[in-house]
C-alpha cells in the first residue's frame, strides 16, 4: 500500500475553468482513480464538503505544518493589486490576501503545481494593462519571478510545476498528479518553462485534422471554412507546445477541429499576441510567425510549390464549410 | 445581536463571503461580499472587437459559452448580421449543453452533498442520502460525472472543446457538422436522456415536463419510493426540512429569453413582478454605492458604465456593483426563466410559496427535462451542406448589446466600438443580479433579502440553512465581478 499524498487545491485570480475541465475527464471514476493512485484531496473549493470555518481549519493545519502537505495545487493567477496589497482577492472569512495564504502554504508544500496558464504565468488575467497586477506562482509572463520568486523551491527541491493551458486538459492534470504520486517525477520531466514534458513535447500541429490543407497551403478565409487556419485565421498550432490534437478534448474535439485558431494558450504571454487573435499578421503576404524550427526561406519556397500543386478538391474544400468535392475512388484501370 | 462572517463557501464557483447579523437564532441582516476583482472590463478596452470572443469566455470556466454567446450577440448587433438556421441550432445546442451540464453539476456536486452532512444524522432519509450524495465519495458522483462528461462530448463535435471555445461567432458557428457527426450528437442525447430518466427522474422526461401544479408534483412523487430517483429523494428532503419556506427573496423575476430560432425563443423574455411585464433593456442600471468602485456615484446604464476599482472606499463591502431594473432588484436563474416562460408547475409553486430553496432546485431540474427534447429536435434538424456561419464587415464606430440566458440566469454585455477598437465593455452577470450588494436607497440584493429570517442553530459556525439558501442560487462568483 503506497502512502497517501495530501492534496490541497486553491483557486484565485482565474475562472475556475481548469477544475470544470478536470470534471470532463473520460475516466469512469475520476475521484476513485485519483484516490487509488494515492492522492487524498484534503480540500478542494469546488468539491469538498467543508465550508467556512471547517475549510479554514484544514488550511491552517497545513500552513502551520500540523498536517503534511504533499501537493499544493493553485488554480488562477495571483492578484497582487492594488499597489501590491493583494486586496483584489482576500480569501473569504480570513481578512487576508490569498497571496499571503499561498506563500504560507508554499513554504510547507512538498510539491507545488500551478494549474492552468493563469497560475503558471499570469495568463488571461494579466492581459492589457494588467489591472489586478496578476502574475503566476513563479513566472510573470515569460520572466521567472512571479509571486514566489525565481529561487523558490518546494520541499522536494523542485520549482513550481506549471501545468499551463487555458483551460488545462483533464489528462494534463491527472497525468501530472499521478506522475508525482508514483514518485517518478523530477526536474528532467519539465521543459524550459517548467511545464510537464508529458504533454508539451508535442506541438498542437501534431495530429491536426487539417493537415492536408496545411501541406498544400490551402487556407481558410473565414470562420467555418475547412482549410488550414494558419495563413489567415491566426492559428499558432505550429508553435504551441501541447498534445491537443493527439489527446483530443471532450471526446473528439480540439480548437482547430472546432474551426478556430489555436491561440497557443499553453505558452506564457499568449494573452497578448500583439495582433487580433483571429487574424494572422503578415508581411508581404507571408505570416510573421512561422512553424517552430522551420527556416523561413524553405517555408516560402515550399509554400509556393505546394500552392501550385494543390488539387482542385483541396483548394475548393478549403474555403467551403463542407466538402464540395469528396475524395474520388480511383477507377479500375486495365489489368 | 451577534455578527458572523462566513466564508469561504465551498461548492460555489469562485470565492464568497457573507456577513450575518444574528439575533434570537435568526439572520436579521446579511451583507454579501464578492471578494475578488480581476478587471476584464478594463482589460477589454482598446482591444480589437473580435478579441472579446477570446476574453469573454475566460471570465468564467463554468459559464464560458454563455459569455461567448453574449459577446457574439453584442458583436452581431454591431455588425447587423444574423445567424443562418444551422448556426442558430448549433449555437443553441452548445449553450444548452453547457447550461444543462451546469444544472447537473450544481445538483449532484454542489447542492445535494450538504444533506449528507453528519449534522442531519437522525433524519429518516439521511442514511440513503449519505450513501448517494456525500461530497466526492457518494455513489451519485460516480454516476453523474461520467454521464456529464459523456454528454459534454457534444462540445467535442460542435464547439471543439469546453470550456473556452471560440466556435460561437456573431454570424453562427465556426464548426460545420457532417452527417455522421449529426448522428453522433443525436446518439449522445439518447444516452444522456437514458441517464436522466433512469437516475435523476425515474420517469420519462415528458412525464416531468407535463407536471402542471404542486398537487400533480406531489402525486407524481408518491408514485414511487424516494430512493427510486434522485429528484424524488430531493423532494422528500425538501418536505422534511421545509425548504419551501427557506430563502425567499422579493419574487421579482427577470429572463432575457433563451434559445432563439428564427426570431422566436424557446423560453420567453420578460419580467415577473406580480404579473408579467415586458423587459426594457433601457431600464437596467448599476449602482456603485456599496462596491469598491469609483465613478460618478450614481446609477449608470451599462452602455455608459464605469469600472474603476477603489479598494479603500468607505462603507463599501463588495467588488460587485448593484444592478437594478427600473430601480428594483431582480432574481434571475432557472426559476425566473420558467416563471417568465409561464410553465404551469413553476407558476403554481411560486404562487403558493414564492421563490425559495426548494422551488429554485425544482425549476432547474424541470428545465433539464424541458431542454433535452428541444436539443433532440435541433440536432435532428441540422442540415449538413447548408451554411453554419454568415460573414460581414465590422464597422469602425458601433454599439452592440448581447443578452443571453446562462444556467444561472440573465447575462448582458454592452459594447461600444470607436475607431475599430473597444471603447467600453460592460458586463452584468446573473450572479451580479442575485448577489448584488445594497444600493444607494439601502435596498438589499436578492440573496441578502433571501437570507433575512434564515434560522441559525446554537454554535453553528457555518449555518447549514444559510448554506442551502446561498447554494440554491447556484452562484458563480467569478462571473459576478469579472
């Protein structure tokens, strides 16, 4: 029998969508499986029975060290405003900023996991002029720092584990927690932004069902078109680290399968792309942002070549909302 | 008089704090504090109008499609375009999937677990409720979560993913549907109906929607034992604990109307205030008096609304502004929607006992039974090959209002665009209405009204009746302030 790990989950400057997404897990018994994997949820704000004083008692026991805190999950960005006071989120019933609670609990936690891009990097709440002074646990956008500072390490010696995504796929969360529970998770399992490689070693482009359109640069021009979303529609799937088109969402979906751009929501500062999300910025007709590790000259050359080789079927379907030409069956030739 | 500060409230979406003044075992006054401010209305200023489709859903993880819908409708009004029929049906299916999933989440994960608490040991129904509804561990969780997740695979087909889809566009849906997918969606609805009829209702959905009065509901309830369905079990608890006498607000109800198709909504739009009246969007205001907000200090229509946080403001006690309709508070949600639409069961229940904890829950479950058959029709009527989305240019100068009904009630977005950029964006969410603080006249918000008179037992640090009242509104605190 493995030792149970105590998990506490807090929510702050986010939308709660990562928890709601977790409940979309395709597990037949989500909570049963997590428990069987050795994860004991001491408190989760959306799920546990304890409310008010009962809940605060659990948090106080963990913060004071009276109860072992193995994994602290934080969902939502940390709101430091106004002017560094943290008053934009006072944890109900305590008169204290949530940022203060997170710092106390982080000092005790064996592992700390940022759930979602908000808790990882600041995320959507940090957009625009960042009125709430939102940041991540250990990053502020692309810069190390955030609430806990670049040198913070949890009791395990690990930095904050950033399960980024807006929202997180249920599998990214359950796999990361289970990897920790199995004791096999260490710094080598994290990428350069401390995200678990178990889902960031792929690009959203991998497994994209619009791949044939991509190959021929047969591009969508408007919402609901079937073509590739990169050239005109703002899609950044070739640069976004996540396995969205391999795992799939809600059974069989993903952003690009839903007909809209990947906005690279697992990356720091995705909330400020510097252009309207659904429009690809271009110079002389060439998208500014090209696929990761592809030389620009080659991309342009291949694009020109593939555009000239595009079959009529692919070209016509790309700008339609259904296949106007279906793949032909080859007529049997003379034997 | 003693004062009790209660929070954090578990099993509500987001953080909530309620201050109670208590005397002689009853709540005398309540002050509802939405303790978190993020600033979406500030963030959106200066953005490209279509970027609202990325930001708005991220206001809320549990009502993200409702936020998308309101944003898309505000843009559509500014662009003066309408959705094709396929787009309307697809958008209705996506919004309905969210709303019903939320009703299910509320009932099974947020609301019912309170009755499994040890404080109710000794009640005749407690042993079966504890087995079925104990938080996280009850058998209902293992039943309802996979049913919910399975139902939400509709989102995989029609919205790409949920939460935070961009599929809902001003001109329709970015996701066209093939014939095989139309059939898969119909199959998913068959499966979901099966779960509802087996576990939640223990009867055909049509038998539930046909209930037309409180006596009819009572005789339906007695046809089978309480343990035969989760709805009957709830009704037994509601009777035993007199939940029909708990948590009454002012019985004024607002609904913007839901699920439009060719100009006609499935559920009608209007206001109930001792009788039906039309809804006039011009009469909506937000009063900042008791919110930590600066501004001109008087109620403003959202189209000219101001959001300027001021954390040190004296006498303020919430980040939430106080929405009013022609100066009055409004309760919104499934009960309001069914009341305004005129469902006979809800009209009868409210005529007898008003808006209360029991009736709010009944209205939510009734709505599940009413919407699934409509979803079945929309899915069957999708026409692969015909358009799902219309296009149009966006004017440089424009205004738009987007009104939608989320699970929790009436949601409005007010958009002003100048020189092609968002100049002002104001959001009034359902829980902004329901969990409003007082206004300049001192009028309490609906939850504050509903909590007055709620019993508090000796030594109860987190009074159970207070929790039932709070959760009966299915609050979404992240939407409330945004």
